[in-house]
C-alpha cells in the first residue's frame, strides 16, 4: 500500500518497468511478512471482496450530504482548482465514508497526505491515485479490470482497505500505520491527524 520506502538496486535504475515490478514485489513481501495483509481468514477475504465491489447506485442526495460537499469543495480547491473534479472527489469521499463508517475528515486527511489530491499520482513503488492504492489489491481481492486512477474506484478501494485495518487493529493509530506500511510507528498517523484538523475534524474523530 501507500507510503512504503523501498531501496532499488543501482543496476535496475535504468529500467523503469523492471524497477516498478521489483518495487511492487518487494512491497508485497513486506506487507505479507510484517503486517499479514494477505494472511487472512477465508471469511475475512470474502468480506473484503464484498467491500471492494461497487455499491448500488444512489437515488438521491440528502441535505446533510449536499451541505457537506458544498463546504468541502471550497476547502480542497487550493489542491483541486477544477470545480467539477473537486465536486467528484467530495462526493465520493462522502459516499464511501458513509458506506465504510469512516469520518470523511479521516478520508480527506489520508488523501491529503498520500497524494495531495492528485488523482493521477503514481508513487515510485507503483501506488496509484488519490489514496495511493497498490495494484496487487485488485489481483488479490478486487477486479483486474478496476481502474485505480478513476476517482470513485480509488476512494472506494482506499476506504475499504482502511476499514479492514480498523476492524483488524481496533485502534486508529495502528490502522493508519498499517495502511502506510509503517505499523508500530506514529509518524504517518500524526501527519494524517494534522491534516484532519485542517478539514475541521472534531476531537471525537481523532484517535
């Protein structure tokens, strides 16, 4: 997932495809060994598959959702100058935060730290999009046809994965660190918490 630090051998630096493949393989090994990401029970895996599937289409937008989206669009405009794109991001953050029982400020905080709201962002280890989702999630639990550069898909994956870690570790600090691949460290959670305050997070949504 997002935030892994991987050292690439000098002899691979001239070959982008090989470097990215090695980086992703190394990240996957780190996750499997240190976090047990893919070492999950069959029922957990099935639940994750369900979470990563697209939700049913919405029929309407409620008043609370409309107010929140209008407010947050203005807040993220320094990062997202395009009005339509800002509206799309705000919409899917709200929808998926409700679906996965996450505070929308938490989701925004993760996006701000991971990609600075650049939905085309791709890290040196191959993490993709707003929430910097590693492509191996598609192979293991999602659909190979999913496009992680698509705003809705990326936010859905990121929220589902974050929900999985919260359910596993029960503590937000540990869940965020696991999401970042730095379990046991507080640097990444603290960065997210700082950004959450920018998005008007209340004390009850922190930690």
